[in-house]
């Protein structure tokens, strides 16, 4: 069992930056697939970035070159650095985790993740 707590959200102007944090507690001796997801008003939840147990990071096309996922294992914390934010990035951002599947495969969609934080709100104004 793990607990995820997001922080770092806020309101910034277009072109600004934010860094989101996800603190992980519980069975941190385990290795998890982890990712960031977001849900904008009136839209379905979508993937933003994820990291596999081998450290390979995958980004959603719309955030490539602007967002950077990283982790600090000593602090049991996952980060999402968001630069050049745009109004379309406005959403509730969630951190998620789950156990790797057969062959150390990590799920690509939100339905494959079982552990979720409560979210942190990001609002971008023009």
C-alpha cells in the first residue's frame, strides 16, 4: 500500500512555470510505475507523463519540450516541472502509481493505475 500527496499547484499567467511534487509514503521499498495525469473542466482525464521502473520517461505529445518529469528516490518524491504554461494546461493534476505487470511493463493509460493522489489544481490565465 502506498499513499500519494500532490502539491505545487497554483495560478500563473501564460508563459509562466510551476513545479508539482508528489510525495510517496507507505511501502516505498517497492518499485512502482508512476505517472502524472490531468483532467480539465468538461474533459476526460488524460496522461501527461509517466516513468517506468527502468527510468524511461514518456510524455504526452502536447507537453513535449515544455514539461519535465523527474524523481528523487532519497526523498520518495516525484516531480513535474512545467514551463511555458498555456491556458489549455489548466486542469487538476494527479499523481498515480501501480505495480509493474508481466515483463516489467508499465501501463500507459489511467485505467491501469490503482494508487492515486487527491490532485493539485493548476490554473493558467491569458
